[in-house]
């Protein structure tokens, strides 16, 4: 019993250390979250607001727990926070008619907001996967061609989990803006492009590092 209490206190101190080291980032994420939730509730979008509450709390918990084990870099943490902000904006900010920002074309018939968020978000997720994986590799080696493929597939795996969650959301709440089969296909395309760009960035950056 004493051992369990000791472990719990150590975990609490570790969690407080992680949160204390990123106060500006947490304040930014929290204020953004509250602003979008308040805006959605003011428009009567209770179901959508509730879905994002569950999503964002779960994602925040995952990032904090993984951060304690592997230590994400500051750019990756800010990238994840911006991704969360863009995700909430896409689903909760109304556009014309009954659409939301996710349905808006940034470039007519070329690039939608949804696709841009997938490209950016899963690019950041791929870099996060590399930072997590690198901790368990000897001497933090520069990624070879084979390892680069593995990193890319890790990012795509995160993207696949996202698509599963989107599908489950449509079963629980039919009136969503997730989109149909074509939307899922384009999501996967831009997940792949984002992960590929991230791997290219990782290889370029690691080659420039000494040793």
C-alpha cells in the first residue's frame, strides 16, 4: 500500500512538472478550447460541443502522458496545440448555410480547409511519432530509408485512428459534418502527404545535425 502511494505521489509531481514547464502553451490551448465551446453552446450546438469536450480532454491526456515518457520538443507541442485549435475551429465555426469551416474551399476545387488541417495535423503527428520512437533507439540514429518508411507509417496509423473515431462519431451523432466516403478518401490522401512531408523534413533536419 505504501509503495502504491509513493508511486502515485511521484506521478503527481511528474505531472505537475510537465504542466508547469508549459504554462503559456497550456493557457493558449485552454483559452482557445473555452472560446470555441462557449461559441458552440451559444448557438445551441450542444451535441457538437460535447463531442469536442470528450475529444480534446482525451487528446490532452494522451499528449501529457506520452510527453512524460518521451519528452516532445517545444515545436511539436505547439504544433499539436495549433492542430487542436484548427480542429475545433473547423468543426464549430459556422460557414454559409448549414456548413462549418471544415467544408470551406480555401482554393476553389483544389484545397479545402479540412484537407489543409489533415496535411498539417498528421505531419505534426508524424514528427511526434519520430520523437517518441527515437528515445528507444540506440544513440538516436539518423533515420535510414527503412526507418523513414516506418516513421511515415506511424503517422498514417494515427490518421487511421482518426478516421475510425470520425466513423464512430457519425454512428452516435448522425447530424455531423464529417462527410462521406469521398471525404474519408481525401482525408487519407492528405494524411499521406502530410506524413511524407514530415519524414522529408525529419531526414533533412537530422542530416544537418553533427555526429
